[in-house]
């Protein structure tokens, strides 16, 4: 994935979007479909949208991977990775929201989007909850104290904000 050298290329696949956080990639060939589902770690649509296989995560990681289905959006760099999953209806989102993230005016921002931290060292996928986030922030005491000191620390917007602050900080840590 880091070298951008694919193991396989599927020309004109059928991309079935079940919701903005769950995509199925299909072809007209059942054997190729089986290979896509069972043999590949991730897929990319165009050159910037990465999706990770929930089957790969379920087979190779413990924890909350069991909550994921299909191919789910993946954000990663050399130090951290996470998936985004939710049950938002497509009817609540525009194409712009799907491709570039939910806008303030979108009806989709109702707290059903969840983050799943991929811990490669311990081979776990962790749904980011208040308890998990507090654990992730242990190496960043200032963030942890600010997060845990907030009155509404369990609200999804606060969890999202501090998780993304954690990702920023962990991405630059030596």
C-alpha cells in the first residue's frame, strides 16, 4: 500500500455502496469476487480513496473487527491507521459528502459514524469509545487531561475531535 504497487487490478468493477462506510466490490466473475473478498487487504478507488477489507481485519485481528462489513474507508500513514464505519443512510448524504466527508449541512452527522483504531502491534481493532480513547491518549498526557476533564467527553463530536488530535500527535511522534 505504501509503494502504491497493486497485487491485482480490476477494470470497471461493480462498486455497490451499501452506505458511505460500507462498499462491496464485485465483478461478473464469481471466482474473482471470491478472491476480492478473501485474498486482498485493501482496495483503492481512483488514486486517493482507500478501503480496507473487513474480512482481512476479521481474520487477522482481534477485538471489534467483527462489527465491520464489506470494504470500509481506511486512513493510514506510516505510524497509525484507522477505519471509519457507520450506519448512515445514503439518502442522508450527497455525493460530495460521501467523497469528501460530511458537511455541516448534511443530515448524516447524527453521531452514527464510528472510528476503529487498527493496532498492528497487538493485532487488535478497537472501536473508539471514551474508555479506548483515554487509553490511546495515555502517551499524550495534556490531551488526555483535557479530554477526560470535559463535561461532555462521551459525546461523539468530542470523541471524534480528540481521536483526530491523537492521530495528529501520534503521526509525528518519533
